[in-house]
């Protein structure tokens, strides 16, 4: 019932001024109360010692109360209470997105705090939270590519997998073509109207059986838009230059070398856009811009209707008046 009546409004609110009569009637009733009671003269009250008031005497004022309630209900009825009923048929069409994330050792560079990979995962988590209606998948790549999570609407699963993503978890190198091709393979058969791959890398493609532009051509064939994000500051950055068998790494300042030209070409070929993120703030802005470019499609159908609801108040007033009449006639009967 509460879901049916979203709100109740009164079309003739001016009738509410009649409620001012109620306190005047109450004052009149209290003033005249003594005149309603009969008087008998006695020489002494000793005869009435121990006699208690009857229930009829205690509840005799209910007649006047019923009359006030009836009057209030009548005022509400003539004020024309109305309810507005509405139905909304919402159709949500999410966008299928696969994120292809570079996990090469260079993603441990310290120009992002604590490093590029950790910042990329944190900001990606915020992006996923902001798109609850989309199916999202995750691919990781370095010298090879691996599907970490297929397309899913259970975003908690993806975020829980972030802890397993480590730089150097795959063969060394930067196979941008493989990373993109694997992302396209995850989304190409999707029935969604919009299919997207977000490719994040901080280097230049130097290994892999598929060239980056060949992968871009595959994406274009399947109608997949690619947004490339180059992660890395300008100039030099402290990053790993050697990995020892015991797991320790040697860091040094080296030039930040990102293939902006190739990633720009990939994005333009597929109808996407290339972004360069030089710090955490610019990476956050990049994701926000992609979020604006790839909005979830929502269609709505609305229907509203107004219904009159004076009848319940009118019936309540009639019941109160009838109850007052019956009580006055058979219970609180007055003696002439």
C-alpha cells in the first residue's frame, strides 16, 4: 500500500482553515460543561461516602470527541486528498570493459608513490566502483599476456584479485600487442552495444608475436574501442634495472621511455583516445574522462496518475457520527 501511494496531496487546501473551528468548539464545550450536569440538593454528603464514579461518567466525553473526529474527517474529505501513482520501467545496458594492465618490472618505478603498479591498481579500483552496471574483465601482460579475470558484474572478485597482481609475475618484456589482443579476445563476442579495452602501459613494445598495430586492427574489426594510457613521468625515474635470483632488485635512474606515438595510433584507429598520466592525479583524471566518454545507457518509461481518496475520510466521519448517535441513544441516554 505504501509503495502504491508515493505521496498524498490535497487539491483544496483552503478548507484547512475550518480546523480553526475545533479549538473554539472545545472551548465552548468546556465552558458549557457544568450546564450539561443535573443538580440535586442534599443537606449532607455523608450518604455518598465510598461511592465511586461509574464508567459511564468517566467516558461521557467520548461523544464530543467523536463529533470532533467526524468534523476533522469531513474537512479532510472536502480538501480532496489525492495520491500520485507512478511506475518506472528502467532498462540498463552496461558497457563491457576489459582492462589490460602492464605488469613488467618497470611498473615498479618510484615516480608514482609507492610505485606505478600500486597506484594503477588503486585508481582502477575507484573506476570499477563508479561503474556498477558494467561487466568488467582484467588482463595482465608483460612478455606474455594472461587473463586474470573474464568479464563479470561481480566487481568484488576483480578487486580481490588485485592482491595477486605483482610486477614480474610473467615473462619479462613488454608485449603491448599481446596485451591488447588478449583484451580484445575477452570482449569481442560480447552482446553489449559498447565494447571497450583500456590498455595501461609504461613502456615500448619489444616482444610478442602480435604487433601493437595489428592488434589494433583486430580490435577495429570487432568494433572494440581502445583507450590507451601511458603511465610515467617526464624525464628520468628510479626503476628496477636488474632482478637477482634471490628476488632482490637493483634500482637506478633511467629515462622514461613510453611509446606515445604507437598508443596514440592504436586509440585513433579504434575510435578511442590516448592519455598520458604523469602522476596519480592525472591518472585519476584520465579514468574520470573515460568514465564520461563511456556512459552506461539507461532508458526509462514513466507513467503517473492521480486518484481521489476522499472516500475513506468521508466513511470515517459517517462511522463516528453513527457511533455517537448509538452511544447517545443507548449508553449515555439522557433523562429529561
